[in-house]
């Protein structure tokens, strides 16, 4: 048990050798070891003369109650009392007096006797021993009371520490001391238990040291914890630059074990160019936040910021150095990415033909690329740091500047930045500027916020559209000229067709044969069907397409009028969708309508009554045209696909021109069903 007390006391002391509490516990452990050695000596002695020296050594045990009270005062924080001049004499002078009495007389130890388990002694039966016993009890109970009261009034880890010190030092020792005194009054002696209980108490304290950093948080413990848990690299060096110790972060970062780093030269971990700075360090005595690289066990390099500081002894001699390094590899990679991003950004924006402007939340220009210099004639150094709206005023033409409110631009920019929203009229804006050289240019601006930065930036992309505007104006002028010309062509074609129709009409007055007269009328109607198309195109806003709903109605009206039909008896019904056709499809389709409507008007209604129905709609990519009458129908002997009549022959020819299909349902009058795709214009080379 004595050896256990010796080693446990050393374990507690090594944890914090500079702490007074640890020092007292070490002395307490050594006393237990010495008393255990003395107890072993006098119990195993062969005769009474051999026991005397050991009993004298055992006489040191009155120091234990004084040590207990001293430990309790320190642990419970009553160090103010210990600073008083009479404190330590009050604690230890009585103990020393009782040690002297115990060693030099029989007042504390009575007659020596032989028991079956070895030599023993009876306690003294005199006033001196009674005073000694009272003193022991006062010391033990005072120490125990202070520790227990600390336990009751503490919380968290401090409460657990108080419990362990009470159990480990005071509770067990109080029991053993009281048992020694009480059992000492019996005529027969029992083996002492103070050594056993004291050693068990030290075991409890050792457990507390291991688990809860007992006895208290000191600068040494705190420093040890900080070093072991800090994320920075920490390397301790001897005066010659050899590594003494490293923390856990260093071994994890570099891949070395602590043992493999010990006795390694500090310079071996760093590149050769660090030697220059180390030479400076020897002169300046410190090295602060030097950026360098450090070599890992795998040969990789990590970027670090190192600080090197000497450690001085009491006589100002250098005991060693402490190196603290911060791993900045991630920051360096991020910095490289930022620099690369900036380089790419500048490469793009400086080479683009579009002007680019960046403004911060203070509405001040922070970037003005080379294209903006070329576009406006204003140099970058003239605008950076200036208010955006002040620079804008310089390029606004005078006639627009005169009608603007003085703070209009400032108000627009202020509102835009405060709301972080760009209104539609400035998001994409076309305007005219006046350069510093007096040139007028047309520009298109695109404004948007760059919100990935710490503070959103307003980015303006400015495109010079002067050339495209001139080309657009020329194209517009050319189109207007061609439109006028095309309208004139349609107008003249219509007029020429009306002349042809009039000539046919004049010629018909000299014709007496009714058959020939009908031929003249049919030709006149065919000309009119084409003339209406050209007239519609001439009057339309769209020179390429014809509104077929109006065309069919007008053509029907003209044909009814030409043949003198009574619209009360013969009616025209139309179901026509909103369909427009270009001239390539409209002219053949108009002639087809003319022939089939004429055929119905001439032959379908011998009794002068009936209905002609025209339906026209679009389905998918096809147009469906139905021309029906409820008249007598086409005679069965007539094959409308192979006939000698000009009208039906013309219809079949025009259907082929449209690449369409035509069918006839003759069950209840003549029902023609036509299906075709629109014929698009093909350029002629």
C-alpha cells in the first residue's frame, strides 16, 4: 500500500507540479509511504529493541491532520486566511510539537506489546494524549466540514471535484483517525487502518485527476488543453532549432507522428528560402506571420502563416522557441480562384465590344471598361469614384437635357438601389448619346444587379447600335418605297383588268349569238375574280395576304349581280373561318370559286330557287373548301374530271396547280369538296 501511495502521489504531482495543492498531496503521499514503511518495520522486528527506531519514524503521523486542514483550506478557496502571518504557524507548530513529544517520550505511545500479528502499542493515558486527540479531531472535522460544505454549495464539475476530495482525503481519514483513537482505549490492539484508508483516498483523487482535471483549472492545465485542442500548428524547439514537441494539429496536418518529428531540424519542414528569414529572426528575435509552405510526409506542400517567438528563462537566457502556424491552404486556393475569376472577368470585359459599367450602392462608378472609353470618349480615370448620374448627364444630348428635371437621373438611380429592382423602362432602353467628340450615337443599354457579391452591384451593358440603326433606317426606307411600288403595281393590274373587263363588255354589245355572249360574260367574270384579288391587296395593310372571308362574299355578290339573280329566291350562305392566303394560292382558288359558283347559278336552279353554301376552314396543315348547292346536281353522264366544258376543265387544272384534291357528292345537289395546302412563294433564279 505504501508503494501505491508513493506512485499515486507522484502521478497527481506531475499533472501540475507548480500547483500548491498538488505539492501538499505529494507530501501527504510520501508521509503515507514513510508510515507504511515504519509500520512494516516495527511489526516484523524480531525483538523490542528493533521496533524502537520504527516507532520513532511512525511518530511523524501528527503532521497528517495539519496537512489535511491545509489541503482543505486551499481547495475551498480560503487562501486569504493562509496569507496571514499566523496561519501556517497555527497549522503546523502544534503538529511539530506533537511529533517531538511522540518521538522523545511515551505520552502519545504507551507500552509496546507483542500481538499474534506483530508488535503493537497502546495509546497514552494522560492529559497530553487527550489534548492531542482533541486537536486531531478538531483538525479532521474542520477539514471535512470545509470540503463537504464546498460540495453542497458547488455545481457541475466543481461539485464532483469536491465530492471526490471529501471521499478521497477526509471521509476515509476521519474514519481511520477516529478508529485509531477509539480502538486505542481497548486493552488489546488491532492493526492500524490509517495507511490503507489514506492510500484508498489517494486512488480516488487520482481518478478525479484523470477524469475531471482535479484539483483545479490552472494556467498549466489550461495551456495543456489549449495546445492539444487548438487548430493551429504548434511546434516547440530547443535553442538549436531541433523539435522538442508538437501538438495534435501538427501531426494531423503533416502526417508525421510526434515521435518521428522529435529531434528533427525545424528547417527540414520548410523550403530553402525560409533560411533567409530565419537568419533575420536571429537578429530581430521574433518572426511574425510569415507566409510560406511546409512539407508534409507525402511530399505535398501546405500554405501556412508562421510566427516564431523565443522562450526566455529567469536570467533572460533563451530556453527554446515556440512556432505557431496557421494552415491557409483553403484561403490560398480561394484567393487563387478569386484572382483567376477576376482575370477572366477583366479579359472578357476588356475584349468585348460592348461597354460595361459597374456601380456600387453609393451610386458611384467602380468599373468602366475600354469599350466605354471608345464609345463615350470619357477615360476610365475620369469616372471611377464619380456618381453614375453625373457621368450620364455629360453624354445626354442638350435638347433632352433641357427638358429633364434637375435631379431626375439621381432619383431614378436612388430608387433603383433602394428597392433592388430595375423598372422595365430602364432594364432595356434604347437612347441617343452625344460623345465628347460631338458625335451622336445610338445605344442600347441593359441594366441588372449582380447579387452574388457582398453588396449588390448595378451592371450596365452598353451596345453601340449606331450602324445597325442606320442600316435599319435604310432598310425601312427601302421597304416603304417597295411597298408603295407594290401597291401601285396591284392598283395598275386591277385597273388593267377592269379595262379588259370593260372591253369585253363593250364587245359583247355587238354579239347577237347567246352562246357567244355567255362566253364573253364568263371571261369577264374570270377577269373580275382576279381583279378583286389585286384590289384587296392594294387596299390591305398586308400586301402579302388576302382576307378570304371578305373576298368570297364580294365575289359571290359580283357573280349574283352579273347573272341578275334574285337574292330573295337564290341565296348565298357562307361559313368561313378567319383565313388569309397569299397571292399564289388566292388567284387559282378565286378562279375555282368563280367557275363553281357560276356553274351553280347557271344550271342548278331551273325553277329559280335554291341555296348555294360555301364553307371554308383550316384543319391542321390543310384547307378544306366546300361549295354546295341544293339544285338538280351534275348530270350522271358528265364526268367532271374529264369534260370538254372550259369551266370544269379549268377547275381541274387549277386544283392540280394547288396540288390539291377535289371530290363530288351528287346525291342532293352538287357538293364539291376541295382539300389543299397553301402554295408558298418560291424565288425564281
